[in-house]
């Protein structure tokens, strides 16, 4: 029970990281004299195995019951030392760390200053350590199922992995079909596999897998709960086509009164579709959907005498009465795989994308060269006057990437290679065309990429170093105004077709998902991972993981690798069947809580609710903390007017003496 | 504030450059002059070479259109490297006499045209103009511009504005003859010291007036105040912005009609630099009968007329086709009757070309205010 604190202090050299600007021996000697300190030592690397053994031995031999480690940030090694003292029989929460590296040696240049500050930090840590309380972590059951948001290649791969491991997966896709951007691609660099050939089997698998529940044309509306226990609400949007009855025959689309009138999203608007449509022939599920905005019956209330689609549909699948449907389920983990948008080229008006039909984007080129595309793979383009087969073709790279003027400073990573790929595909189709690529750097960093780039150049694709500044028209030609920077020659290059190597951007609608899951953005505006190196698929919200281009631009190999990483991380709680809940959570002193519920409105994790309790014979409202949701952030504690809610280990009585020891408080 | 002197490299962020070539690629004068601004950004890194670079004639070919700055992906302003080099020459005093006289005139008379300050308000003669007084509140305070104030060719801009404002009955006042040059051309000619002085004096002078906003007649003043006067209290407008506002409020109505095909030329200082594209077009379209057509190279892709960057005082040695000639020929191809602009400098350069090409009979270059002036109801 109540026992006298016996503190051990361990000052780390961290090689010379700390010891070059902090006199560690002086710090240790100083600590030795502090109240309740039994022993103080220094060691070259406290986190190493011998370093930990040092602590464990002291605990056993000297009967220590509190440990202070003065080393690096607790973000690095707090778990390491907690585990070590626990192994020696001390409650893991009887540990306090003094960060004398990031907060001390790395920010001071003079050893005197560094040492003086280290002493204060250690003194403060000892002051707090004496007052720590023993805490127990709890475990709760985890639901053995996962939610995957977005069914591009990232979401598909993650779902298949989790489902193959035997867990249930709910795969939610916003559009009528799975596949994402990869489904739109023709061939894929650097190996030139046909995109559909490698993707379609996976798409089919995810619709037929017994463990995957595919919710296409659906959106997540609400997610509450915490790791292991998320409650999810999904809206299945009305397709106006009975999912079970529709055979995918396509008779309706062929008969639709507004047949082939609307720009096909899949063909980047270059092809047309009807109001009732399948996004593309290999779409999964192979079920038709009515676009309510453009359907005559749904938008105007009348489609001729009778809706044509209804007339011809042999399966009687058309159902104009259909309503959105809400589905609810529980999962233990969530994977966000919502992908990217391509850069809107009209935001660089100097390239005339909005003005000239023969200035197109890389995504449009994918559809143009594809045998399943709007031209059947024939490269034909309207130049404002007539349809031509272009002879002079220019690619422009880095459009909307590496460019402060449009707010995108990052490199999009895939455009160098897809431009090389498309140049190769054009060369294949048009041996006589003059193809040039305007570039400022060629980033061919992946496996097989440089080799592919070498091959494409030797196929007589001219790489000219200069990033074009402007495109205008002269007669029937487009003039690319650019400098060949290697010869310092300003050029006005006359061409028939310009392909803009547009970059990747965060999705315009990403905020919806951010708000659902409390995710953050990195400076490039893509979703922020928990650690750029060591936790690249995790987020700050436990149990929520990232896969694919929603986290940053990537090619397919990297997307798939990350998806597999996210799947394996998500499966940890599912496989264990249990999750550990943090012990350093807030607790309420129900005797003093005034029931004002101020903390409820403050808590960023919605972890607090009001409950009625009996206090000395009176029914009163008090705050109660859901320990599974609480992150121990302390916001409530700062707000509470009666000091009734405080995070364990960070109670006033623990941190005020710590601050006092720093010499800040009197 | 740190008193350390920035090096040339630091001042112009030369290390931020990735040598992409967008600046030179976009530079309109490369088709007729030897200027390669990217190469200057590259070479200026070598401080020992600066004197040599400053002596190169092509640094005076830059028209300060700012295309290079607008296009630079890394936020550099390449033209300012050229201006930095110009300032080394200006400091040494080895400038053309025309430049020297213009700068001297700004210093002594507050305008680069070697006119007397006392004559700055002469254009107002015979007009009922409201004059601003310090401290007296006014909604729209007008800043005229040296060129419009003194050059009879473009004075109509100001005169018509007065008639229009009186007609519309809005709260306005013009600055008295103490109004001084905004320094646009002083800056681009590289007279750094004089420019700093103008910024200080003009800021102090203009801040004494209690205006809701300052309306400039020239886009050069407009952009200069917006970008180089951080301590100016009052928001700056170009007159086309104000007039469109009045148009929407129904305060402008036109008489007669103008059965003409008009092509609008975007001045660099208003479009690329000021981001004002729609208002001038809307004004033109509001005149009954007018048909507005567009250059292929319009808006963000507009071609510079070579009027800015101090080019009024430095003649180019190039014998190749002037950009203003290219522009007028394009207008001819469009069968435009009128080339409309919203800048006094553009009026002069384009009209020169129009006359030089012998199109005087069938074509006209006009400032939007001139056209509007012809349609103000009595
Ligand atoms: C022109 C071009 C050519 C390319 N060529 C190649 C190539 O040859 N080789 C290569 O390796 N890579 C290539 N790439 C890159 C490749 O496209 C990407 O790596 C890949 O598509 C990323 O997949 P993803 O699943 O992360 O994203 P996406 O493909 O964007 O998929 C995201 C999915 O999530 C859905 N979604 C979004 N938000 C929500 C939401 N809130 N709720 C539900 N669903 C949602 C979307 O509808 C979509 O189906 C190319 C890229 C471009 C632009
Ligand atoms: S109701 Fe008419 S417009 Fe709508 S999908 Fe059917 S046929 Fe097409
Ligand atoms: S991948 Fe290549 S084209 Fe794309 S932004 Fe990076 S450097 Fe530019
Ligand atoms: S500590 Fe933070 S997360 Fe926990 S209840 Fe208080 S405000 Fe909510
Ligand atoms: S545009 Fe900017 S980054 Fe590119 S070469 Fe010019 S100064 Fe350098
Ligand atoms: S300001 Fe215009 S003329 Fe001068 S260097 Fe830049 S682009 Fe060329």
C-alpha cells in the first residue's frame, strides 16, 4: 500500500547525442542528492538491452519503486522502459521520463546551458515520479471485422487480404463500380501489363468473396466508437434498379430515351453514356444505375409515354420507387483508401486546356489509347477545325505538381513514368510521329523505371529539358512556348497535340472522410500518417489506417504494398480479438463535479457523457468518462471550473510540483 | 529588424530556382531580343560576375510584364534580378540621358515626364471636379497617374471619368496637384533609393486622406500600390472595378449605340499582375451595339505590348517585329474595328503600331474610358 518512494534515476549519454552538450555525470550527481532518490547512474545507451538490465537489477537489488529515465522523447522509448520495469515487478506507470535530448542537448550549444537545463528537467521528473499512482490497462473485446472505405486498387487489395485471413470486410465504394483510377488505365508502367487484365480478376474476387460485403454506390454517413468497436452507418444510394433482378444485359441503356447523351465519367467525358448506365463493360457489380439528375423520368417526372428502360427490361428490374437505404454494422478496424483527384488543368490557364480541344490531360490520353476507349484505341483528335491523326506530339510534365503557384509543392511521383509509358504507347501506334517530352527532371526511381525510361528514349522519343510556359494557337497548330534550357534556346514549337502530365491531388471531397474519422492532413493536404517512417499506414486515430493515394501520390506497386501493410495492421486487433485501452485517461471526482457538462462540449473525442448518480441521497448529474474513447489529452481538465475532471498521471497534485521544481512556480 | 545586408542571392532567392525555364519560356520579348532571364537567375549566383552582367544591354529589354514571375513554380520574381542589375547601373550613373532625366523629374516634380508639378491638375480646367481634402471623408478617392495627367493623348481618361462620376452622382474626389508619381517605372528602372522614398512619402501623403478606397486610373499605379505599399491603409481599386460595381447598381446608362467589333487587349499590369480580367470586358459589353471578340492570346495568355518596364525611356535596339505590331496584326485578322485597352501605356504603344502599319483608316485604339465617354448621357 502506502510505501515510501524509492526513485532510481538513469541518465543516458545517447552516444554523443546527449553527452556532447550535457555533462551527464554532473546531472547524475545532482540527481543523487534529490529527495527520495536511491540511486542515480549514467549509461551510454539506456534503451539498449544492457541499459534495461541495469534498471531491472537496481529494482531487484535496491527495492526501487519509481524510475526516472533522462533520455529522449517519451514518444520513442516510453513503452520500452515501461515494459522493462514491469518485467522487474514495478507497475509500468511508475515511470517518468525527462527529455534531455530533443528538449535539451539538441537545442543548446553550450554545455553549461545544456547541463543546467538537464538538471532542472531531471529534478522536475523526480518531483513528479514520487507522486505517481499505479494504473492498470484494461482490455475489451474487438469486433473481428473491418471497414474499407474506397474500392480502388488500394481498397480492393486490403479487403482481399483481410477477407482471405478469415475476417469479415465491409467494402464501401462511392461510385457504382469498384476499380478506381486503375480501371481507367490502358497499360501500366513499367512492365506494360494491361491494367484491366490484372485488375478485373481482383474486382470480381471482391464481389464474390464470401467474407466481403461489397457496398457499392454507397457512402459512410457516421462512425462512432473506438478501436475494436466502431459502429458504422452506411447510406446505400438508390440505383433505381433492383440489384438482385438486374442481369446486366444492358437493354435499358440501349433503349434509353436519352441514349449516349451524357459525358461518361469513366471515359473522362470523351465518350458518352445514357441516363441508365454501367460505368464500363467490366464494372463490378455488373448492375445498372440510373443517374437521377439526367434521367427524364426522375428529373422531369416524364419519359415519353412510358419509361423506355422499364419497357425493355425483361427482368423487370427498374424501380423508380427505390429509396436510399441505411445499413448499420460494427467493425474493429477501418482502412481509408479513398484515392486521389487528378489536377484540374484549367487551373493553369496558360496551357489553354479549357480553350483547345487538342490540349488534353494524361488521364484523357489513357482513354484515348485504350482499345476499350471512346475511339477504340485510335489516336484521333479534333484540332478545332477537323479530326486529325496528330503527327507532332508534345508531352508536358509536372503540370500542377512541384508548383507553388497552384499550391502544390510536392512531386506527384507517377507522371514522369506515365508520360514515358504513354509516349511508348503512341510510338507503337504511330511510328512516324514526332514525339517530344518537355521535362525539368526525370524521376525514374522505382524498380525497373530507369530501364523503362532508357527504352522509351531509344524509341526516338525526344526529351527536351524545359518546362513550357504557355500554349497558344497559330493557324491549325498549337504553339508551345518553352525554353530548351540545355542550349538556352527559347522555342516556339508547333504541334498538333499536347498532353499535360497532370499530377495527383487530394480529393476535393476528402473533408467528409476527415470529419468522419477525425483525420488530419499533412502540409501537402493528403491524409497524415502517424509517423512518416515508422508508422506510415497508421493514423492518429487508433484502429484507423491509410492505404494508397489518399495518403500521398503513389504508383500501383507502392499502393498495393501500402494496402497490404494497412491490412496487416488492421488485422492485429481483429486477430487478437481484444484491444488494450489506455490507462492514462481522465477520471471524474463525482463528489465535487457540479454537473455543468462544460467538459462534454470541450472533449475533442466525445469521450464524456452525463450520468445521474445518487450523491448523499440526492439524484445529481455528473460527468463520466468513456475510458475507451478518452485519449488523456487533458482538455477537459483545463476547462473544468471545479477541478473535478483530471487525467490520471497528470493530476494537478502531480504536475504542479513538477512545474514548481522547474523553478517556474514559487 | 536585422541590419545585415542581404546578398544578391538571398534578396532574389536565387537558390530557390530549379532552372525549369518557365520564366524564359514565357518571356514575350525573347522573340525579338536576346534576353534570357533564366540565365541571369543562374549567373547572378556568382557575385563576382554581377558587374559584368549589369553591363549587358539586354537587361534593358525587360518590359516588366511579370510573366516570368507569374509562371515561376518556385515563387521567384526573375525580372527583379534584372531590375537589381539595372539598379547597379543607375547607381553608377551610367544610364541613358532619357532615363536620367525621367528619374530626375520624378524627384523634383513628382512625374517622369519633365512637366512642372504646378501643371498636374491643368487637365481639370473647365470641369466640375471635386477635390479631396485631408481628413474629409470620401468614398472614392481618385489617383490620376502622371501619364494621364500630362499627356493630352490620354487625358480623356480622367476627363471622361469626372463627367461620368458627376452623372452617376456618387461620392468621389480627386487628389489635388500634390499627387505624386506612384513609382512604378522608377522601380522597374532600378532607382531603388528614389523608389523607397516615394513609397514612404506617398504612404504618408495618402494615409492623411480619409477615403474608403483609392481608385486608380492606370493599372500601373494600381499594381504598384497593391504590391509595393505595405503600409497603405486604404484598399486600392482599378477604375474598371468601380465602374462595374456602378453598372450593377444601375448607376451607369449609355446613350446611342456603337456598332463596332471590339477586341480587348489585357494590359499586363491589370491582368497578369492585377488579376482583373472580367470587369473591362463587362464594361465594353455594356455599351449598346458592341460586339466583343477575343484575341487567341488573351487573359492569362495575353501578349505584352512592351509599354512597361521603363521602355518608354529606353529604345530597344531590335529590328524584329514589335510585339505591339503582332498584336495589331492579330486584331486585324479578327477584323476588329477597335482595339480597346485599360491602360494609358497600352494606348500609346498600340496606337503607334496601328499607325505605323497604316491601319489608321479602318482601325482605332481606344482606352475604355474614351469609349464610355462618348456614350455618357447628357
Ligand atoms: C494518368 C495516370 C496514369 C497512371 N498510370 C499508372 C501506371 O501505368 N502504373 C502505375 O503503377 N500507376 C499509374 N498511375 C497511378 C495509379 O492510378 C494509382 O497508383 C492508383 O490508382 C491508386 O489507387 P487508389 O486505390 O489509392 O486510389 P483510386 O484509384 O483513386 O481509388 C479510390 C477509390 O475510392 C473511392 N472513394 C473516394 N472517396 C470515397 C468515399 N468517401 N467513400 C467511398 N468511396 C470513396 C473512389 O470512388 C475510388 O473508387 C497512374 C495515374 C494517372 C493519373
Ligand atoms: S426513364 Fe427514360 S430517361 Fe430515365 S433511364 Fe429510363 S429510358 Fe432513360
Ligand atoms: S513525377 Fe515527374 S512529372 Fe510528376 S511531378 Fe514528379 S517530376 Fe514532375
Ligand atoms: S482527457 Fe481529453 S479525451 Fe479524455 S475526457 Fe478529457 S477531453 Fe476527453
Ligand atoms: S521560372 Fe523560376 S524556377 Fe524556373 S528557371 Fe525561372 S526563376 Fe528558376
Ligand atoms: S518581366 Fe516580362 S519581359 Fe521581363 S523578363 Fe519577365 S517575362 Fe521577360
